[in-house]
C-alpha cells in the first residue's frame, strides 16, 4: 500500500486529509511539526509527502531542502494557502513535484497524488527499459535523444504492462522490431517467448500453416502435427511484421483470433485456446490500404488500439550522433580493435539523409571501419565508393540492403518454411514451392539448408 506523510500544523486539516486519503486507499501518517516530520520521513519509508508551505519552526521549503539534502526519496507535494503561491513555486524549483492550493477539493488532492505516482512509475519503467536496451543486442536502433523517440519510449512504458494490441509504424530500418522487443521485455510476459514473423517473406500458400499450424494429413507431406507461430508464442508475444502484406483471406482469420483468443490448425476440426499478445508493424499506411480495399477496416481498427510511429532518421537528427557512437563501440568489440568517430565524422554523418534509416547508418559505419585500418574514422573514410543501398521492401528484420540479398533471404526463408510444413519431405516441399525437386536440392545446397 502507498504510504503518505501529511505535514501540516493545523490539526483539523491533518485529520480531514487523513480520512480523505485513507478512503482513497493510502496508508496515512501525520505530523504537525516540520522538524519531527523530517526525522520521521527519513527514518521510515514513505512514497509521498504532502507538506504545507507555511509552518512555524520549520517551513515547507526548509523541510524540502533538508529532506533532499539528506537523501530523502519520496515525492514531495506542497500545500499553499492564498498568498503563498510564490513559496510553493520556489519549492518546485528546489525539487518538489507539484503543489495544491488551499482550500482544495478532495478530488484535486487525490488526482495530484495519483499523477505523482504515475510519473514515478513511468520514470522507473523508462529507466529499466534503457538499462535493458543498453545491455541487449537489440539496443542497436533504439536511442531516445530526439523528442519523437522519447515520446515513443514513453508510450512503450505506458502500454507494456497491458495486453493491448499495438501497431508500430514507420519506414523500413527505423527500428520497429526493436520497439516490439522493448514492449515484450517490459511486460509481464518477458519470461515467455518473443516470436517475430515477416508476413511479406513467406509465400501466401505457406503463411496460414506457418501462423496457425497444421495436423497430420492436412495436405500432402503433412506427416505429423505441427504447431504454428501463434502456439509457439503462447504466454508470450507475437510480432506480425509487415502486417500490410497479409492476404485478405488471412486477415479475416487473424481478426477472429484477436477477438476469440483461439486458433484452428490447418486441417483440424477443433479450436485451441491461446494466450498471446499480438503486436503488429508496417511501413504501409493501413488507412490508405483499407480505403483501397487491400486491408480490412475492422482489422485495422482492432490492431490500431495504440499506435507508435517511428519517424525516419532524417527527422530525428539528435539521435544520429549517439547512435553512431553506439555502433562504433559495438563494432570495436566485434573487430577487437579501438574504433572512434571524430567530431568531423559525427558532423558529416549528421548531415546525411539516410534513406535506409538506422540500419543504413549502422552499415555505413561498419563499412568504413572494415575498409579502413585507422582507429579514428574521419569523413573521408565514409566516402570510399557508394554508401550502402537503402533497404528493399520486406527487409525490416534483416541486415541486408541489395536486391539480390533480399531475394536470397526470402528464398531461404520460404524453403525453410516449406520444409517445415512438409515435415522434411523434399518432394512435397518442392511441390508447395512450385519448383522442381532438382531446383530445390540446388537451392538447399546453395543456402546450406539441411
């Protein structure tokens, strides 16, 4: 239970505040003397302190200064009668969270305390997120120095603890999957699986069985039961990346899953309950897609309960320098050498447009480091040949840029999915892919697929 210390020299006010806050669910203690209140606030654990500005012996401002100087951690909210507003504002400059004017309404006091608690909770969550991201490989793209990214991180903190569906939008390479991972790690499902699927990278014929699974005999080559990605993400989080590419027939089935929290494997007659939080990401404008008849309006509304938009890197230039430094540190560890970006290099990087966004910036730094044996990279080191190409469509989750690399990655993923769907039966997999068995063998050998 949240503990509140009320500090006021008026006995009647202490009593009325004690009753009011107790009814609101708080555990309340009260003191009428500033000096005694200070010693008690430091000796016991309180979450909030509600302190009058004007008191004999030790006034509210003196109490606040002494409390902060001696390491007090509770949020302090001042109370001020008419004519004491300047003292209350001075207290806020000294570190008080807020103030409430006297006489006050009951709901006003409770609302101020609730807001203070929410701010503290958000601050702790954001700090935890930043600490997690700083030590995670996924930290490569989520730097929050710009107002837009700070706002995105605050939304992450607010929605993480709720089962709400979140739609993450933005150009390719802006870090949508990393934001989804941050939501998962800050949620109560962090101990469960995080499963991501790129809806654009799996052929339409395979996508349903990949998402929902299949039972033995559902189609040629289905030698046994196979759980889909929804079941694999049970008690965890499923990210549907490039959701705008989902075929219309599957959109209807997905909507039913979101509404009913149950799936039906391909070829099965019974449904299965699932406990999965669904996040979706897209580089497309789903409103425009829905208006054009390519995306269901009801599914868009169901996915778009909370939206997080990640602007392109060119619109959040405050993030470029810290991102670049971070990539340089990570790369130095991988290359086992010292690697530093000069101030001139950081300035040059900050002036580029980065059509491939964060991933293009990362590629540029890696390329410059590999082609140069210098410890300190200068602008000239980034001008050797063309910069890495912008991302091709469907390349949100991988570190590739050229069309050939994107096609090869899609082929590799499609072949692996077909083999899983066919339970390892290569002839059946080739049939599902629409290629000859000889072509499948060639591709498997080329991509090192067992």
